[in-house]
């Protein structure tokens, strides 16, 4: 309860930086696999449930000969297990324990955000529900289950990227001109990182940011991202970030 005790009141008001709560200064986009969830759950589900043959698609994707859209469509077509079982298995891989606090920071500071993933919405929503979240904005690929099995649906594709979910196009539509601060770890984050004001990165994305001179900080978990954002929110650090991006 907000304001129930003095201690709670302090916690509840801690993230209310006046200058930015009235008008958002940036839009935060967050990857799911390997970022909110330390493990790449999409990968884990495919490895666990797909019939042999998924490795060929993976190889073509790794060599850059097909995009993730085609790779995921081929791999998911090799899964004969009910969606419910996939979600159940995915839920055995919990999210970063610091993520709920990070969500609280964004909401209390009035910073708009979205989870944009090249994984599958029912799996992501299942894992988030397990962590107590039922109302987060998630943009991802989808799965339709009917008598013949699972079908992949890609509602966020673009003509410029071969990803299942093109994060740069999706963010462009969502952010309505606000600068993007992106948090991610892998190849699906490359396109959005090119347009970001700042990137929190780990894994393959770090090398990409270095090579392309994208303003970035590495992170190990959401506690670290939160600390960095709290620093931005005091104004000066945010300004210096903007200068770096310019
Ligand atoms: Mg990822
Ligand atoms: Zn893109």
C-alpha cells in the first residue's frame, strides 16, 4: 500500500523525478530471450521439443543465409507437442529476479516501454504470468494452435529486416518520435540498436555496438540497468547520453 508507513512512502516516492514524469524523454524497449530471461527460452523450447532437422535451419541462420523468420517457421513446424506443454516447460526458466523492480521504476517514473521479442508471445506471456505480470506490453511472434498443430504467425515483420519481429520497425511505430533506450543481447537486437539513443547490451550485441560505434553500456542484470537509469533520471547523465548519440 502506497504510503502505509513512512518507510513505504519513501520507497513509493523514490522514483518520481518531476522533470521527466510529465513528459517522457525516451522510450525503453526490452528484449526477452537472454535479457529478461537469462536463458534463450525460444532456443531451449526448440532444442527440447523439435524433431531432428531443426539444426539445419539453425545452421543456415547462423551463416546468415536465412533470417530468423524463416528459421523459426521451419523449426516450429518440427514441433508436435501441444502449446500448453511448451509453455509449461518454458515456465521452469524464471525471469531475472531484479526485473519486477525495474518495471516499478519505469512505471513510477512515467517512462513508456515495451517488450519487443523475436520469440513467441504465448511462451513469453506464460513466463511473465508466472512472475506475476499479466499486463505488460509484449510485441512478439505468435503461435496459433489448431487440429493440425502449431502455426507460426509473424505480425511484426518489415521489408527491411528478415527477423520474425523487426524490432526497428516495431519500435518506430511505438515510440512516436521519442528516442529509444534499448536493452538486449543478440542478433535480433541489431536493427533496433542502430536507431537507439543508448543500448544496454550483453552477449553478441556488445560486439555489434562496439563495431558500429553505438552508444552503449554493458549489463549483467536488471539491477545494473536500473542503477544506470536512475542515474540518467537525475538529468545530467541523460544529457550526456544524448550528446554521445548525436
Ligand atoms: Mg535476446
Ligand atoms: Zn528491423
